[in-house]
């Protein structure tokens, strides 16, 4: 009885598709400004990629995740992309097949400093299936920069007014 249970478990394990779960820590991307990356998969691979990044200052952030499934050899099922942390809204879920393409553009606008995560998961139904994503980060000037600008304009105005009185 135990041998047949072991044989059944081994058969099921051999029949199961491969799985891939990878975590990438990109670190602080505030200074780099932009980042692009992609991932490709063999046929029948269940995957879950997690991309972690940090913003060290208040920034304007946009994330674009895209793939083109117009060719029959590129297809995913149960494809899901989740962008979380700080100012991003909830998950975007898609089920993609051949003939479709998609783009998810999440603009968090002004994002606070902190940790953020992009998770992309699904099952590759064809060899060479892939997706790409890009992150665009633009630091937002600190309020102290605006205060310094206003003080400078005030001094220029004061000097202009003073020179008119003479």
C-alpha cells in the first residue's frame, strides 16, 4: 500500500509543470530615474516574479507593464500584475491569450518615500513567452526648495524697488 502511494505521488510530481518564483531587490531607484526589465519563460512554467524597490525621497512615479500576445507562440494564462506600496492602487488582474496585447500604466503621481513591490505571476502556455516592465521616477522638489526660491524672488524684488527709489 505504501509503495503504490509513493508511486502515485512520484507520477503526479513528474506530470506537474515547472514552477519559478524569483524575487529581485532593485534597491533605491530614486537617483537612477528609470529602470526597464523583462522576463521570459519556457512552455508550461508557472511563475511569480517579485520586484522590490525603494524610493528615498518624495517622487513622481509611473510603472508600465506590457506584453504582446499577437503571435500564437506567446501566451499566458492566469496572468496577474500587482503594484503595491504607498500611493499605488490595488491589483490589476488579466487573463491573456493569443491575439491580445496589454499595457498596465499605473501612475502613482507623487509617491512618498518607502518600499514598493511589483508582482507579476501566471502560467506560460507557449515557449518564449515574456513580459516587460518599466519604472520612471522623477524626484519632486522639496518644499524647502520652493521656500528658497520665494526668498530669492523677494530679495530681487526688494533690490529692484530700492533701486527705483534712488
